[in-house]
């Protein structure tokens, strides 16, 4: 995995949804597993 320069924590309607990381190759978004497992999560 590439080294991340900056990390943003992404929230959707006050629910933590995942992280957005800046790397040498560009940007990578990764969903939080708990967010994906929650059927009541927005989106």
C-alpha cells in the first residue's frame, strides 16, 4: 500500500462513512465496514 500524505474522515448525515487518503498515485476512498453493515445508514 502507498504512503498516505493526508487523511480525511468522511461523514454522511453525522455517520462515519470512511476515509479519503491522498497518496503518490492519487486519492483512495475506503468505506468503514460498520457503515456498510448498517442497513439504516444513509446512502
